[in-house]
């Protein structure tokens, strides 16, 4: 049986972006911190919409419905982080809150991705697990993730509330959400830093709303 041909050398993979000039660790830290501070000064204006989104989610949970979160990559990690804060606790002991990250079931993700395509990995879970009155939260730094957009469309068709957490100009996600929070920045890392801050603010507001004395 003859051996399969094997290349003697593998050509280098082309770089997706030009390599930036080397900067000192101190300069990288200072530049990143400067951008972070400037962005957080700008998102101060988002306070009312952040609170409104938290009210939507608290109303969903108060009605006995659930939250479903979805996103890709770092945004998937944010979904899991926030779902854990809801089912566990944020700052205070209280009853667990119904929240599911649609990013965690490897069998569902690979089955749907393999059989139907990656753009349906969230929409089919929304259709199978969701019900009218649930709230679907899509996280995408670009607002253009096809699988998130498809799932938001599905959620709307099934009578669910849709909330978006995006960046840049909000992308197509803006048109598919009852409320879309757009972090005004172009850098993914800065957008994600703002997203988790907004998510933690949601946790605090929802926990306060659902544990407040009547």
C-alpha cells in the first residue's frame, strides 16, 4: 500500500491583518486604559436604556418566563457568565432566576451546525426551548453575526421580547430588537469590556427589582 503524499513544508498562513509595530508593555497598558476610560465616559448616556432593558428582563422573570442568551466567541463567554449570575447569585442570596446560555450544549451546537448549518445553532434552540413571553438576549460586537440575527428573527416570530447588546453602529441587530444597546466603539476588546459592565449592571438592577419589598 503506497504512502499518501505529504508536503515537505507547509507554507505560512497569511496574516489576517498587518503586524503592528512592537510597543512596550507599559505603552500598551496606558493606551488600552486611556481608550477604556474614554469609552466609559461615553456610555454614561446609555444609562436609561440599560435600566429599561433590565426592566424588560425583570418583568419576564416576574411573569414566570425565562431569559435566553446567545453570542459567539467572547460574547458566548459573556452569555455563560451572565446566565450563571442569574441562576446562582450576583450580590445577594435570593431564589435562582431562569436564565439559559444557548452557547453551552456542545451536542446541540455540533448537531445543529452539522445538519443545518452554523447560522441555525441558536434559532433552532430558541424554537425548541422558547415560548411566548420569554426574553432573548443577543450579544454581538458587530451586530452582524448571522446566527444571532436569525435567532432574534425567530424569537420575534414566536412572540418573545428581544434585546441586543452590540457595538460599532449596531449592525442589522438594531432592527431585530425591541431594545438594542450599542456601545459606541470600533475595537472589539473595548466593546466587550463595556458589555460585561452593562451585563453586571443588569444583574444588580434585576436582583434589586425582584427582591424589593412590595
